[in-house]
C-alpha cells in the first residue's frame, strides 16, 4: 500500500483527533499534543511545517 505524504490542513483535524482518542484509550497515560497545535501553532505556519501521511 503506497503512502502519500502531504502538508497538514484543518481538514485533517477530525481524523487526527479520532486517532488521538483511540491512542489514549489504548495507552491512557500517553503524553500527546492536542490536534489543533499541528495547525494553529505559529511555528506550524498553518500546516506548512507539518506533514501528514
């Protein structure tokens, strides 16, 4: 199965939030960053410095 890498967008937030929810259900004490940080943090430059696969 090929993997496509692209810049992160606000459209990715629901899927990323769902992934984090599932991850925390499996590993409750995991330390994860809120999905909005990947888009709205100044250094992310609106997703231009964040990649999704």
